[in-house]
C-alpha cells in the first residue's frame, strides 16, 4: 500500500524564545543565534527532501522553511500557527508565575485556556484540519514527501494526538530545527485519523544513505 512521508520541523529559535518569553501567535523574528544553529544543523545533518512544504503563517516558520527548502513549493496554512497565549503573550514566566490566572492555566486541560487565549481543544481541532488538508493534498497531487514547518507546541500535540505509538505530548518535545518523520497511508488516515511515527530528524548522513525515499 502506498505510503506518504511527512516531515514535521520546528522553526529556528526566535528572539522571544531566546529571551524566555511566551510567544504564540505574536511575531518574533529568528534570532542571530537561531540562524547560526540552523545553518550548523543543515551543514552537519540531512533534512529530507520535500515535494511540497506546508508552513505556519508566522514569520519565524516562513523564514525557516525558506532556508531549508529554498526552492520548495510552499503553502501557508493558518491552522499550523502556534497556540494563542492571550494575556501571557510576550511575558516571561518569572514575571507571571505568581498570578492566580497563571497558576490556573498551568494546571492544564483541554478547556483551560489562558486569559483571552486559545483552548487546547481548539488547537487540536485545527491541527486535525491542517493534517487532513495536507494528507488529502498529497494524495491528490501524488506528493511522496512533504515538509511541515511549524511550532514546538503544535508538533507535540500532533504527534501525541494522531501519532502511533501513543505517548503524552511532553514525550515529543523537540529542539529548534528538529522534528519527526511520519508515515501515513490512505487507509490509516481514513479509518483511524492516525499515522506511524518513524523517528526524529534531521538525519545523520549515515542514516540518510539508508533511507529509501
């Protein structure tokens, strides 16, 4: 049965990340350190090929995708944006850790959004919408490989909610410029809304030689 590979990649470190700030739907450019680290990873490791690139609309993702796939056929998907942290956007944890509303937020839960922010339930729903579009677009156009450049939180929830084997979101934390490769078939997606997690990326040059794309 025909399988399709999707490579989920977290954007390069941005300035707000470096400063330890909550950055969801706010714009923050890739930092100088982020650029250096991404260049180093692209030099030392191998990022898999992609027939099409799907990307979050936020600039840190668009710029990362443009660097890794300069000739890639890109499609911006608003559903791939990071979670909105509402009143906590741009704030450092140390500055808000004693606020009652912050203490309530970090208890977690699908329906426990930050003040004026987005619930995890809504994030998961739009992640499914993005995935469903990507899988169907790949099948319709015959794309064998696709790259998805998005955010750490989005990748964690996509892997946890739709990936096999099943693990909690925190088990899928990945560093900047890193992520996971998954394999999906038409039957798997249509029957279960799921995919198989193959492993982390980027690959070592030795691993890349062993891959059969």
